[in-house]
C-alpha cells in the first residue's frame, strides 16, 4: 500500500482530542505532509492547520484525504458520507483505518470509480503475501518490542528513525499499523494479515538492502500478551532484527485488557533473544525505552533499569534515543 501525499486531514465532528489521535500522530511526525484540516459542524478539535474544503485542498496540491478520527467500533457515520464523496469528486484519494470499509458504502465506491480515485483501506493487505522463508538478507534492521501493548513501540521507532536521519544514516521507517502507515505513506497492517503469512509479510516489509541501510520496524503487541503474542512472534521472525529495543511503562502492573501481570524488561529481553535467534543468531538488545510520563521520579526509573539490565535506557520524549542508536551503529 502506497498513499499519495500531501494530506488533507479529515476530523469529521470529533468530540475531543482522543478522537483525533490518528490525525495528531501524522501531524506530529510528518508535519510537512499535512496541508490542512477539514472539519464538519460540531467538531470540537482544532489542530491549528488551515481550514480548507476538499476542493481547495485539491487545488493547492493535496492528494489524499486522511480520515484522522478513531471512534468506537471504527464506523463511518452516515453524516460523513457527503464530505467523503465530495473529496473524491474534487480529485482526492481517501485513506481510512476504520473497520467499516470505504468501498462498502455504495456512493463512495461509485464516486471512486467515476473519478478514478483510490480508496485506501488501511486494515486490508493490498498485495499477495508468501509464508516466511527465514532466508537471510542484506541490510540492517531494528525492531521495537514491548512488555505489553501500547507502551511506545511506534513512538520509539519513529524517534530512532529521526535520530538516524540526523546522523546521515540511510534509513526507512517500516510501518505495521494504521497510523504508522499514514506517517510512512506505505506499509502493511499486520493485524490484517492471516497468521500463516505474518512472518512473510515482515520479510516483504523489510527487504534486502545495502549493507549500511537500516530498516526501523514498528513492533506490535508483546510476546507475553496472551491475545497478541502471535503477531509479535511473526514480526520478530520475519524482520530478522540485528537489534531490538524493549519498550516499557514502569508504572503499569497488569497487561492491557487481561489479568496477566506485566513481565520484567529482563524477561522480555531473554524471551526475545531466544525466539529471535531462529532467524538471526546474531540478534542483540541495544537497550530499553520507557514511558515515564506517569512516574514521579523519571530519572530514577531510567537509572535503576539501566543498572538492572546493563544497557542504555531512555525516555524518547525526555532524553532522546541517541544512546540506543550509538549501540546500533556499533553493531555495524
């Protein structure tokens, strides 16, 4: 899936900031791709972008209207349909990570065909996939893994990509989730891949490259999460990472949505090394990334974990990820 940029961010009638986390994430990491916002009456959020209609955005160079709203059930309300149809008529493609597919709305499907526009369903895999082979390939890869879901894997991966770019290192961010795909402009939504093909999808996502090129792969789930360990293992085997970073929230005690206790970072390192050696015997942990936003003493949390695991520990928002990248490049 490859999405044309720049974007017009569609906020619909979002009631609060949480509802536009997708649009906010794209704007934070790729502001140069976000030309304007398009809101409907009743919208209570303002991203601070110019307010343009679809026609204005298309005339000024926008290529894709991005549905930047996340709502309960991932539905496309009927009241949005006229605005979305208008975007297609104006000459924009539409990208959506909603569970309700754009093409399931007859008026949108017909408008897309009539105006020869693309409907990007981010929760669909737009290419045939093969099962993983485990064959080694050139290039370098780093994968963000987690002790749980929603512990900063995407954020850490993007911070690492940014740090590598600032050092002049050849790098690509490889997106595996809906928001990540909008940030990267391409990728594979791993949660839409049939289980037998997850490792093959990861191989396709991070293909052979020049020896000094780094792919920074956005992790998903956790090897310890009973709901999502399968996708985490498939990504690990298919990515064949030379390096990995463990992401963790030190104030969390239970895994999200289940009753299992949170594993330690040390346990996560050990399990990732054991499983990852199947496809890359040289896999190494280069450190950990903490979300200390709810910690009363962030500096202490970072220092204590660093002493425990003997590796750099950072908070990407507070300290940056320079120490992690130092260790990655030392592997080359």
